[in-house]
C-alpha cells in the first residue's frame, strides 16, 4: 500500500481557508475580514467534515494565517465587536487587542518602509 505524500503546509492552509470562506461566508472574508469571536476554533470544530479532510490542527493553522495579517489586524483596530460563525456580534473587541493590533501594524509598516518591500495580501 502506497502512502500519499503530505500536502505542503501553505497548500493545506489555502484549502482550509477556502473551506472556511465557503462554509462560513458571514464570518470569513479574505478581502474584508471582521474581528472573530475569541476561541472561534471550538465552534468550527463542530462542523469539521466527516471524511477527515480537515483536522483541528489545520483549522488552527489557517486561523493563525487569517488573523496574523494586515487586513485582519486593521479590522480589529477599527472594529467595535467580534463576530461568531453566523456573523452575529458576540463581544466587544478588548482595548488590549486593539493595542496589540496597533503595535503589530506599526511594526509591519516600519519593516515595509525599511525594506521598501510591500507585503502582498491575497
């Protein structure tokens, strides 16, 4: 019996993000993200496909990729509320999270200006 080669991490993240945007369009939007409910991965785990095509680990990696970017951090900084999988408000964005987003954006912007490279966001 042959074993399939593991899927490269970036490809698996992209596949998982596509699943998230298809499955929860009110919550996940790559172009216009909204602040997500804290610990939203626990809600997502309930909906994982039965065919084991996605794992809890792949969801966590995709969420890290999704939230650790300029557009998402800008949404946290400017947002008032966090949203659940149905796109409903569930909690306020805490001031410490806004502060983190502001610091992260400032850091990325300083890196961009120093390196003269632009961060590409898909």
